[in-house]
C-alpha cells in the first residue's frame, strides 16, 4: 500500500515563511522610507532606477505575502467559527508562530528605539544648530559694525576742515599727517586720499589695499562725480573681509578736491573662525 503524503508540512513551512517574510519586508520598506541609510544614496540615474525597481519589488512582495497571510488567517478564523475539526489546534499553532516571530521583534524594536533616542539625547544634547546659527549671526553683526565704522570714518574725513585745507594745497605731507591723526584718534584701520584724477596722494594706517585695488572697485564712478552719500564696498583680500567707504571731499568754495577712502576689517579674522565653527557643526550633524 502506497504511503499517503501529508500536505500539512509544506503548508506549515509556507506559513512559517510568511510569518517571517512579511515582518521582514515591512521592516525593509520602513527603513528605506524612515531611516537615513548612508549606503542607499544613488549618485547616478542607473542607480536611482535600480533603487526604484528594488523598492517596487520589495513593496509588491510585501503586499502579496501580506495578502496570502491575511487569507490564511481569515480562512482559519472561518474554520474556527464553523467548529471544523482541527481548527483549534491550527489556531494555537498560528498564534504560537506569530508570538515567536512578532513579539520578540516588536519588543526588541521598541527597546532599541527608546534606548537609542534617550541615549542620543543625553550624549549629544548640545544644540549645535543654535551654535551654527549664532556663529553666522555674530559674523553678520560684526560685518555690519565694520561697515558702519568705515562709513563713519569716511564721513568724518569728508567733513574735516584740516583735510580739506591740505587737499586744496595738494600738500602730501599735510595730507598724511591729517590722515594719520584721524585714523589714530578714531582707532580705525586705514584711510586714503585720491585726487580727482584717481591718483593716490596720501595713506595712513596698516593699508591692506593699493591704489589700483581701490580704483578697480569704481569702474563706473570716477573720483570727480562720486555721490555725496558715498559708496560702500566689501572685498576679500588675503582671507580677510575688508570694508571700504568712499566719499567726495569738497572745497569750501565748491567743487571736488578728491575722494577719501576709509577701510576697516573684521577683527581677528572672525569670518574664518565662524566658517570653521559651521564646518565642524556640519560634520557633527
């Protein structure tokens, strides 16, 4: 007599496979959508297409297996309601497999999720986003202050009677003395004086720019027709941000005798330090 094949072991193995595959596929899909996985970052069109195809396959497999598992569970529920022979044993078996598969995974996930979040909050509680924002704001405020200092010095020089008198006589020695005194009194960086033709006649302070550098900043404005409110510029020179303000210097009787240029810079190379802070904050993130 030929042995009778028992169909239950294959169905039992398939049920075990579904109980393991469905949560696993769900976890993979969730991790792709919710976690920032560094190894899943396509850098080209083929890689992006491959990622979309793999994601679609994972989603379809999850959907198909979930529907099959749902069908088995519904069929088991109907058999149990109809008091079919062996339904109670099958129900206990399915519940046991579900418990063995899902309960440890859910417990481990919840425990790890809570532990990691609480630990990360305690270990890395310094608000580096606030540090980065504050560093940028400090640089911005210092830049505004440096620009205002250059404008104030340019306005002060443009209204100085001593400088106007020295400019009217085209006395370079007197122009240098006045500029050096004004720069020292105001604790400013540098000051320069140009005649109406754009020639540099005097300079004081640790001048960082040459006459040609200043003239390049005025391509559309000659030193004869500068606006009375002046012009302001910002130039990067030797990894430093220099702020320039240019104002016309007028004769007492009218007319322009030249232009004064005031220059200030950010102290202690604040821009470079703040850039390093922001770079380190980005690395930390």
